[in-house]
């Protein structure tokens, strides 16, 4: 009986050995496959690994050239109406995104689901856009008759004053607009400082998506804006999206 057990036990181990080898090989492959390693690595771990850094850079540059550069430019510096991806002004995110991992996850969400994407069935839409997409809305306050031409003119001076621009010399228009600015605070904050949780731009700095001149500001406030960024989740694989997010974070001003 003991000999039979020993023979069976040895035969069982021998029979399982190929499976064990395959299992070990799969673990080894996962450990060496850069796509798997990038998905599992933190931004700091990627930066500390020259091989992963090269993979991220090469993968991201190819994806950016094929998908992002047409709007944001080859250097990702944007254009009027298209964000500069490398400056310090972040439109989207939250108070928890200031770590490298949080910022990269925030960028990944934008890449995966887009901005104001509407390419989904009506039952999956919320506020007229896909539920997972980044969504904010700059209404046209003249178009919706919330504000008059005169009130919008005053708001233009107020916004110019917030950003350090040259408002009208007597500043009366900016003073009159303080009460009307209440319609802006939900997205831009009480003092115009912006709200990344809702994609609300900071109005107190010199960085502007569309322009800081009077004509542009008046047009934005009067007629609104609703530009879009397509989702890339169905086009790019997960490792590529992670690589692009890490690459953009690494290049951006912190």
C-alpha cells in the first residue's frame, strides 16, 4: 500500500508538473510584459524604471500623434477653445487629485470617457450627455435671457478685473456686476477661483481657454460654450491610456 501510494503520489506530481510550469511561465510573462507592469505601477515606480519610462514615452507619443495632436497640437499646447495640456491650469479633477496617482487617474478618466460626450443611448445620458463623461456647461446668458446686454457688459469688466486685466477706469461696471456674478459661482467659485470637481475654469489667473479680450469674453458669456473631447476607451487599450496619462502628467507644470 505504501509503495502504491508513493507511486501514485510521484505520478500525480509528475502529471501536474507541466501545469506548474505553465503557471510559472504565465507569472514570469506578467512580470516582464511592460503593458501589465505599467498598469500595475504607480507614476513614481514608472519614473524609477528606465525600461517602463521608455515604454510609456514611446507608447504615449504614438497615441498622441494619432489621436490627440489633431486638436491639442503635436506639443500638446492647445489652441483657442482647446486646452493646453502642459500648463498648471487643470480644468478637471478634485481636491484628492494633487498626488501623482490621483492626477494620473483623473487624466485617465478624461481619456476613457471624454468631455461632454453624447455618443451613447438616451437612456444612458444624464443632462444630455453620457453619464460617465466629464460634463460641465457654460450657458449663454443672453441667449437664455437670464442677463441683459448691459449686465453682460458689466460682467465682462468684472471678469477682466478678476484676472488682473484692465477693467474700465472708473470700475463702476465691475462694481455693478458683483451681484450678477452669483450666477457664475456654482462652477467658478465665489471668488472666481474655479472648481475642478465640476470643470469650472479659474477666472483669477491669466490662463484662458478662449481668450481674455473683451469681445471674446462677451461672446462666451452671452452665447455660452460646449466643446467636446471624444472618449478613447473603445479605441485605445488600457495600457496605452495609462501611458498617455502618465506622460501628460510628467510633462505638465506641477
